C-alpha cells in the first residue's frame, strides 16, 4: 500500500513539473550561478557543446578561497511522452567514492538543479540539494 502511495505522489510530481518546464534549447549554453550567494554545495555550472556534438556540464562547488572544480561530464537531454520535447537534463559525476546525480530543468529564466549526492562505499549520509541558478550574460 505504501509503495502505491509513493508511486502516485511521484507521478503527480512529474505531471506538475511538466506543466512548468520549458523546452531546453541552445539558450541553456553558458555559465549559470547559484542565486543564493550564501549557499554551500553547488556554486556554478557551465554548459558547453562537446566535441561529439552533445553537451558537457562543468560543475563548481563552494570552497574557500575559490570554487572547487568537479570537472566535466556529459549532459543528457531527456523528454516525456508523447512528444519527447527535451525538457530535462541529467548529469552524473562519479568521483569514487563520491557520486552526484544532477537533474536540470529550465523554468522561465531560472535553471533548477536538483542534486542527489552519496558515498558509494555506504559511509556518510545521502544528501539532496535544490539549487536555483541564473545565467551569467
């Protein structure tokens, strides 16, 4: 019973998100910064074309005195049936023993990043972070 409730809530959440998501286009290219200057975790991402014709996302975390580089990883664009308009992006940083999975969606002029981070060796506490990013022009 609990599993059915969780699945129903997840399905309703996807429908709600789909109502607000904007198709991802070339407008997503460039640098995006966290709108919260006091945030820890994700500071900035940069999305650039890859040599293979896809997209790469470069992640930067909050460190002192400068940002920590997460490196580049492919950004996979995905859509939902029936039209499969590319409304979400998914990126994975696998820096053993640390794993970060990021989903991206464009809501108007704000890029919403939802991140799930955990230790692959089972230590530590998994973390979910929701970050709002604005484009640097």
